[in-house]
C-alpha cells in the first residue's frame, strides 16, 4: 500500500517526551506495562499517546506551528512530538471559546494531568498547519 500525503490543520498544545511527568503518566495509562517501556525511545512512548486523550503523534511533520496568543510567531517544531487537541475545533459560524484564556484552560484541564507542573503553556499552544505522510 502506498503512503499518501495528508493535510493537517489542527489547534492544541504541542509536547514532547521531555515535557511529561512520568509519575502522572503512569497513573493515567494504568493498562500499560510501563516496566517494559523504553522511555529513551521516543517512538515507543509516543505510540501510547496516539489516539489517546485526544492526542496525535507526529513524526517528520512538514509544516509550521503558529502561537495562538501571537499568530505572527512561529514555533520551532521538534522532529517528533504529540499534539493534544482542543475540545472544540474553531468554527466559522460560532465562537467555541470566549478568548485565549478560555481555550488555554480547556487544554490545561485536559493535558495538565500528565505534563510537568512548570510546563510553559503559552509557548506551546498552537495552530498546526502542514502535511504528514501516512
């Protein structure tokens, strides 16, 4: 089966393995045998987030990420990362969030449970635009 390019236009919070609090992660994914996971292997760890908790794992992403609190600022993307999606996708006809702080609080409520307490939210909440092969 041939791979094809998929367009990505998503909103959410970007995080990597280094942003995770592994003690919190272990309590969330209680069905996973963490004793056998190689935490140094990004791909192995990220597969647990792919499709879980409204997350998607990206590797070799071709595109850009713009900060939502400053659309003119582009975030440098790591080679491999997870995007935690907002609960509501922006809609042309109706506002899904009253402001940036409301959207940020939604993401903190969803993903703060496994990210480090000092996670820099404002520099990781993005509009992700690009393509991925799959």
